């Protein structure tokens, strides 16, 4: 039996495996990079071994370091998690050769499925339906096609190509990204199915020759070919479900599969399905299967690794489960990854963590105070909701996400809520192109018209904090004067980097006497000045371009909580301040603000047309030269960060004036990557 398990992974999946180990009485060992020294998964392990360095190539991808950690810690088994070395046949063989128990499929099965080209050929012979594919660019005659990495997964090394002109660059880019992520730049080309659905089947095999299907999942809502929302069971007919399960089991039998694995299919609009790939590991989305079956898949993995048989037959599913991947990224900016300190991470209503739970489950790799760095992917946590029906699960999940306090790092929370609440999702009209067809889900939850109230709440909370910290005369009302001639004012940087000024005045009873806001970017007043909260109706002058102004009364203002009566409806705003950053959570949505100093210090002025690094990374390629003329949208250089390539494009027609960072150069957030002088200025 396994007594001490080393998890050769990090973050959320390490914590997930540790949770089951604790329930089974198995001791745990973590391995960690320097960047992860203070991560929650390290603190939760019984033992931890440092892997010197930060990048995956220095740490989590080093087979010899992980085996040495197992020897030093006395571990007798290794669980690979997912990603990194989870589907590395040489790693599985090395663990077994070292006399350790490998919690995963045999190295032979991993090798067979790890090369997607070889896997397609093998499973085609087993009768599994396949899409046509090619290994050379000149073989392709019909478009659209999908360029795919032959090794690895997670959407990395994948590119959709709709015409012959873009094929060569897509192949080259996919090769670079695949080589960086998996150490193997081999790619192939496959026919791309428009409006297809991504449906996968969870299988488990044992050492006695039994392979069972544990149900299927629909993972169609994706960005950059990476899953965002997953659910179980899939909305498919019973006959199709049976065929999918049969094909998945046939795929497992073709390689004598042992352990937990997933066979992924593309379901075409005509009802036909085709094999995509087989993941020889636990999937990120396994919790939805656990929710509807009541099974602990990690427990099954451990028991199978010890030689136990799997329960025969497909289990009966109950209810519906939906999972979302909460990521540190900005969907409105091309899903650009975000980094920084996570000051607060709170999700209300969670019934359990990391193990099968009916209700709301949270599997998180972060906690309050965690730092999101550049070395690993952007996923922070998975939130899973189970309910008797799909509609109930979607509503509960959206509500918990909307009320979550996520402070300090930009996330995709608003997009997830909008997807779950959308009419198309509710009707089950989903496919892999869902996000491309519904750009409206990229909009923030907080309506633009609600921002003035959020800014007002932030200003009142900041004033309350200053009064609470005042060394003298703390009992005086904020902004008190003998002759209240002028309102108080505070300036903030808003969600879109617009500068917003809030002006307000409290009377002698500390009631809100007047307030107004002004945005320098929007160029119009969001609320009319000198609006008394006791007015009979909203103010504002449409003819003058001012918005209607709600009648607002101040009910309560503390440093952490502001209560406003808005047109007779009481609203509560939670306010959390960290330095100059102010995070406001209100009933209509959340916003992150930065309070600006009243008397700012002078700073160096950037050259016009400067393009700044959005996050730390490495410049992998420079596509232009100084002095070269470019058109808006032309690629200038490629920045690699968080294991993905991010093209930097010309914002306008112009001339490249500066390229201060050469290929191979490392940059920090805010570094100047290029300067493009607009055409008009360049010709003057």
C-alpha cells in the first residue's frame, strides 16, 4: 500500500491530491520552485522539497530532481497531477524503475497516446472515428484547418487557419509555443470543424483488464482552445452517449489502459463525432464528474495504483454540475495574463473544497496574499456547482462568482458570470466558437452608469478611514468647515484607466448634501453638480449631455462599508483598501480603483507612440527594424509570458522610431517595447 506520496506538481492540483491523501491516511510530499516557496500547497504537505529555480524547465520538468526529492523524503509513490510531466512516458518509466509506485497509466500507454499522430493511427485501427489530418503544409488543400502540437495539450501550440496565406506562419508559431511548453515542437494539421462541440469521456482502467466509462463532460466553451466552462453530463441523446462511451472504452483497450484518463471527441453539428486526443492523466475538469457520480477520482487512482479493481459498469449520475476556471487574465485585452498580489480571495457559500461535494465546491491554488507570477499558467481556481438541474447549477455558480471578493489581480470573473447567465448558454446552444460569436460577454458586469456610485462609495470610505486614523479631532465630521463653501474632492483612476474626479459635500448632520463626478477620458459629466439627496427626482440635463442623477442619501460610511439609499433602494458597498488601491464590491458589480495623490510628483514623460510591456516576459522575436514603416495591426514583436506568445501590434500607421529591447531580452511590466511615430508626425 502507498504510505507516502510525492505530488510532482504545484498549485490547485497538488492541494487536490493532498486532500484525498489526508482522508486515506497517506502522508504527502510537495516539491516546489523558489517562486512557490510560500504557496498554499507547500504549507499543506507533510514534507516539502525545494527545486532550485523558478521556470518549469529548471524545476517541475526536471525528472532527476523530482526522483531525488522522492528519495530524500522517503516517498514510495509519485502522482504527476496534470501538466508538466503528467504525460511524459520517460518520467513514468523512471519512477517505476526507481522502485516507486506510479499513480498513472503505464509508460507504454502514455507513449502511445502522447504522440497524437501515432495515437490517431492506432485508434483508427481500433474503429474510433477520426478527422482527416496532414503532417506537411503542402498537403493541405481545404480550409479551415487546425494546427496542433503532437505532444502536450491545454490549447498550447494550436492555431486555426482559414486560408493558405496564413498557414506557414501558424505552423511556425505553433512549433515555437509547443517547444516552449512541452519540449517538443512537432505539429500536425487537422480539418477544423465549425461550431463543433468538445465532448470527452472519463475512463478508468485497472490492472485486471477492466475499463469503464464514468460518464462524459461537455467542455465546448473555450478561449484560445483552452477550456473555460465544463459541465456533466453533456446535453446529448442517450444513443449518442452510449456510442461515445463505447468508443472511449475501445480507445482504452487499444493501449491496455490503467488508471484515470480522458478520451476527447469533437461532436459535429450533424451528430457525428471524431477522436481528438486521449489525455493519459487526471483532467482539470474532473470535479464535475465527481459531483454527478459521487466518486473520488483521486482515490480511484490511488487504489488502482495499489492493484485494486475498479467497480464494473458506468455509474448512475445524479443532477448536473458545472465548473468554471477562474483565471488571472483580462478577457477584454485578448485574455492577456495578469500578475501581482492577490489581496483578497473570498467566495461565498462554499460547501467543500477539493473533494466530491454537492453544492458549491472550490478547488483553489491561491489564498489571500498569494502572488500570481509569470512562470506558470494563469488559472487561480476552479469553482464547481452541483444542483438537481442544469439551470439551478448555472444560477448558483453565477451568483457565487458575482459575490466573490477578488482583489488585486484582474480576473475573468465577469466573463464567466455573463456566460452562465446568457440566454444561449441556458438553452444549451454552445460550441467551441461560443465566445467568438458572443463578444457581449466580454463586457464588465458593472454598468457604466453605476460607476459614479462606486466612486462615491470609495471616496466616502476613504474619508471615513482618514477620520478613524486622525491623531487629533477625530470626532469632527469629514471635511468640516465653519463656512462649507467648497465640496471635498478625490481623484481616482478607474477600470479603463480613465481619471475620475468625485466631488461631494456633507452637511452639519453628516448627510450627503451634494455630489458629482467628472471623467477626463469620457469627456462628459456623469452626474450633475450640486444634487441634493432630498430632491424629488433624478437630476441631469439630457440636452447638456449629463446623465440622469439618482437621488442619493448616505446611510452609513465606515472604512470597509458604505450604505447608500439610491432612489429609495438601499445598497451596500464593501470597500477594501490596500495602499492607494481601492476595491469596491457592490450589488451591480465590482470595480478596482486607484486613488490619486492630490499633489502628484512630476514623472518622466514617455515618448508619444510608446508601447509598454503589459506584464513581465521575454521578447522572443522582433519582426521590424527601426525606421521601418508599418500599418496599424502589423506585428512588431512577440512577447512570451506565462507559457504563451503575445504579439505586440502597431497601434496606428506610422514609422518605427525605437526598438529598445532585442530578441531574447527580458522586460518588466511597463518597459518600453517599441515607439511608433504616427504617419502625420513622421512626415512633418
